[in-house]
C-alpha cells in the first residue's frame, strides 16, 4: 500500500514538473489566446533581445528591441506571420507607438491572465437601453465593454441636434476651429473669409493655422468616430481621482519630456490636488501646448517677456500667440487683481505657471461643464454660441486622448475603473460623419470674369452663379469667354454660340485642381426676327458645320490661305465676307490659324460668324509643329487651358477626347510619317 502511494506521489511530482517547464502559452488554443482579457503582463524570453516590429510580421526592420527578462504589457492579440508554426502576436506600446512581438518569444507572468468575464452581456445591453444610447453608438461601446468591463459610460444628453451643432461650430466670419496650414486641402475651409481666391491661398488665422472645413468639424464632432480604446479618452472625466492618478503614473507620463524629473512630478501632483483636475490631463495638455521638448512659452527666455512662463498657453492668441500668452502670464487680468491672486499671477516660475494654469482650467473649464477634452474643444453645454472653447485645433482632443491612453497603458492601469462622459445629441444620422477626402490641389474654381463678345457680363460677381441677358437680332451668334482666378483650373463652355429664338442656356464649368466643380449659368433670351433669317455661307471646297466651325484647310492644296478661303466660300449678294484673326483684326492674306473667324456682314453689321479649325494647330499660330505637341502635353498635365476651338484642333484622331494619342499623331506628322487630315469626313464628289 505504501509502495502504491509512493508511486502515485512520484507520478504527480513528475506531472507537475513537466507542466512547469512547458511555456504557459502552449496551454491555450489560438482562440483562447485571442480571447484573453488584456492588458496582460508578460516577460521577454528571447536571447539576448526581442525585436519589436511595426506590424505582426518580419517584413520590415525592427523599430527597437527589449532585453531578455524584461517585463512588458501585452495590450491586444493579433494574427500575423507564423513563427515556428505559431501565428500569435501581441501588440504592445513601445515609446508611445504601437509595436508587435511574436508569442514565441514571450511568456506570461505566472497566473497574470484572466479569461473574459462570463457575466451576462444582456445586463450591459439593458444599461445601454436604459441610458438612452442611440443604436449607432452601441457597437463601439459593446467592444469597449468586452475588453474593459470596469469602464463606465455615462451619457451626457445635449439640448442640440447634431446638424445644428455643426452649423454653430462652422463660423467662416469668426472661425473657432483650426487645422494646420499643411493639412490636406479637404480639411480647410474655402469660404471667402478663409480662402483668398485672388491669390489662390488660404488665409492664416494664426501663424501656421487655417480655418477648418465644415466637413472635418462634423467628423471631429461626431462621438461615434472615436469609440475605440485610444480615442475614447477624449471623453474621460478629467476630475482628479487620487486612486487612479498616482505619483508614479505622473512620473511615468513625464518621462522623455523636458519635465522629466521628480520635481515636476511633485508640482503636477500638488496642482491636481488644489485644482481638482486630473494630473494626467494637465501633463497631456502641457505636452499638447508646448510639445514634449518645450517651447518659448515654457522657456522663460522669450524676447520681451523674459522670466515668465505659460505652460498651458492661456491667453495665447493673435499674430504672436507665444508673446501674448506670456503677457498674460506677466499681467493677468489688468482690472481684476483678485483673479490674478487666485491664479498665482504673475507666473514667473514654472511651478506658478503649472499650478495657476491648473486652477484656471479647473475653475473655468473642468469644473464648469467642460470636464472632458471633447467638451473643452466643443462647448456644447453653454448655449448656442459655443464661445467658451479652450482650444482651436480640431485634432487636439484625439491627440491628447492618445497621450492619456499611453499614460494608462504604461502604468498598467488601463483595465481599472474609469468614467467616460459620452455626448448624446437630440438627433443624429444613422451613419457617422465621414472623414473628408479630396484630390490634391486647391479648390479654387471661381471665375474672375465672364465676357460676351469682348464686353464684361453685366453685374458679374465671382460668387454669383446665374445670369440672364437679352440679345436682339440680327446678332444671332455670341462669343463667351471666361477667366478663372486659378490659372490651372479647367474651364469649359467658352466659345461661340448660335442662338435660337427664345431662351438659350449656356453653362460654364470650372474644375479646380483638386477636382471640385463650380458652374456658372447664363440664360440668353434671344429676340430673333423669324421673317428675315440670315442665309448660311456655302462652299464646295470647305466643310462648314452646323455648329459654325469650318474644316478642310488642307495645307497641301493651299486651302489654308486667306485668299483661297475668300474665293471658295460664298454668300448672297446682299452680304459680304471677311476674315479676322484671334485678336479680331482683319486679315487679307497669309495662313489661317485655328480660332480665326469668318464674318458675314450686312450693311457693315455682323450677322454671322464662323470659326476656322486647323486640325493639329493647337497653339493657334497657323503651323503644325512641335509647339502644338507641347501644348497638348501641357494641357494633359494641367499646366495649360485650351479653349473649345483649340480642343477641336487638338483632337487629331477625331475621337471622343483629347489624349496622348492625339499628341503622338501630330508628332508623327511633324516627322513626316503621317499626314493629319483637315477634313472631318471625305468630301462628296
């Protein structure tokens, strides 16, 4: 009996020993590993160091490495490239950026993991319903609850619908939302107060900042775009909680900045206690305002205001915001000494600047219905004016949210209890506001002028898009020209128009270099004389089209010469014919170029007008040469505009569009390999 018992004990000891040497990750299936309740502490077991990858594979060079034996915090499971047959990878935070490590080279700290909670998720669904969260919010909140069941989501019900809030935030005449001047063009406002169409440039509201477009404001204002584990922190309650925000967490968040010291950690800890504002938020705000490396606002050496500090850039506005902010640090409120005393002004030491700024934030913002990063940016709780906004940068809440996330992640306290105040509008669309996209280039698609037969269109304004004019017989043809502010914009609709009696609609379209389109409409009411219709000119040599264009100017037969044209185009005896060049100067000899006009006159008055098209003569000089090829290339690359006559001349292949094949055809004709036909179709015998 004793021998049997000893045998059993030995078996148990061996089994325990074997289990102790098996990597603990092997005890779990891939599905179980993916469902672990992150974050999880782990230890590096690679020798001598573990490479950190930008993506969960070996396709790119490492972004850094961690020594063997060092503890790391796993934030999320990811599927990636198989390493020794194992496709499990884990995301970690590495120097404030995402990195990935293979599961083959880490081991979990003993019993540091938990499987996901088995609590009935119906309780959370009931909570979402009871609290009135719209259905379009719930998918993001469910995922966050699954990963962080201790997080609390509290709805903040606003007295405004989403569209009204967007319209209130977008104020072109007094913009309160900025984006960096280097941002992609779709993010910038193009209102007349924000974009100078004459210079084709955005107007800087502050140095390096321009007004935000309505579309990017809507995207940033929509809470549903930020219900993920990083950006949710723009909704975190910013009130001070000593159980969550401790000294070591403060110290960790200061690491790598110009404030990396115990002294600054103590200052922020004291500032939080007296202002009741989260020290993590205070540090994140300083990093946002003066950068992790500091700036003129925090140096104490800015010219003209030496010896003063403004870590939060309070009062920093105007052409030189750093200077103005430091003037506030020196003088404060000139007519309110009590307020200056409360805010510890003058801020002639970093400590006074940090503590006084914290008091300012607490009293004026965080303890005044603006106790999240989101509400500090978008003042939606003080009525319809939205004036009480701490920051103008529309990206500031999400940027500072990432800083907060990384602070908690580094501290290892992401999973601890936190409260998030989620804005709920009285109404909002089912789909989140999209991130605006657009082509590169400016959106300048305004016209500088429109002229009719050389005279400026009466009452023309670049921001007026519809016009109506009266035209009387015998002027049955008019020529429209339009000049854009942006020389690289494409304008269509210019050229000659034969009018029918009654209303004629002419549409001029301007396409900006970023692809945006603006239309100008002209309604020409033509009062014709039906009893005295002007006969069209005729020719058995040239092709005279119904649209008033004349083809067939064959160089080999000298049909491009003025004298031959006048000899081979006829009209009735009561009319006369003459030819004018592109500057409307009469010509009596020489070669005809694209854009020249044949004028039909009666008693000295123009009653008919026709346009010559020399196929291949794109630059309107009467020759077909390499300059015409160059004109097509410049047109195709956006560096040259072509009018309607030039586009017809450039279409050497006579297909549906002008393209590189037309340039090639003209180039081959210049070299003598082919001949560009001047006829649209064979002439009848």
